[in-house]
C-alpha cells in the first residue's frame, strides 16, 4: 500500500497524531472521509438513462410502421409471417425498455437514499464520540 496506513488495520496508528492517510479514504489523523458526490452522480446517471430510454418506444413504433408500409399489399405469406414475428420481437423490446426505465428510476432513488443514510450514520457516530472524555486531551487513548 505504498507505506500509507489504512484506518482500521491492527497497529495502524489510528487516532494518534501523525497517522497517515491510505487509499481507502482515510484522512490525516485517522478520520474516515466520504462524500455523497459519487452516489449523487450515479443517481444522476440513472436518471439520465430513464430520460434517454423514454423516446425509444416511440422510435420502435415508427420504425415498425415503416416496415409494415414497406411490405405493401403484394407481400407473400413469408413476408407476413416475418412481420408477425417482428411484432413479437418489438413487444419484447418494449417490455424490456420499460423494465429498464423502471429499474433505473428505482436505482436513482436508492442511491440518493444512501447519501441520507450516510449522513444519519455520521451524525450518530459523532454524537457517540462527543460524549466520550479522554484524560490526555483530544485524540488520546
């Protein structure tokens, strides 16, 4: 780990002055730092997917109408069978797109909820430590 100390490992100096930060998110002095930013960016990306998938159903419908019009009245039985099969495939894709939109919308809400949960957990831990007194001053064990 390049000589850096990670909070929570045995003999890592956590809570002692001069503890170094590791790549796992530990900050100077052993404080674990995190941010809601990555969670909120992921929620935003999920929302964008919902938006981007929105018009796809209509685009499939328009393309399907174009194929039916292109088949014309002189189409043989094979062409008509293909159009029926194409309709089943289209319906399947429409279901999948709607399911994906629903999952992305649900995921966006859950990702945002993580940020709220983290904030509540942080406050609870902080309040727990606020009541602890040490004999040697701040950070002493």
